[in-house]
């Protein structure tokens, strides 16, 4: 944000969008991994 103060809002919006997308994808990926191997035995 310090690099480009004129575009700080846009840069924060893009970074927050990217982090939220990762937040949606991570549980889906974990579900795929867990469904293939439901037990640790």
C-alpha cells in the first residue's frame, strides 16, 4: 500500500479478494482429501 498510495483501495480490494478465494478453496480441497481417506488407521 505504501508503494502506490493513489491506488491503495484497489490494491487492498484485490488482495482481500485473493485471500477470500483461498478461504473458499481450502475447505473444498480438504474435503476432497478427507473423503478419499476417511480414517487415519
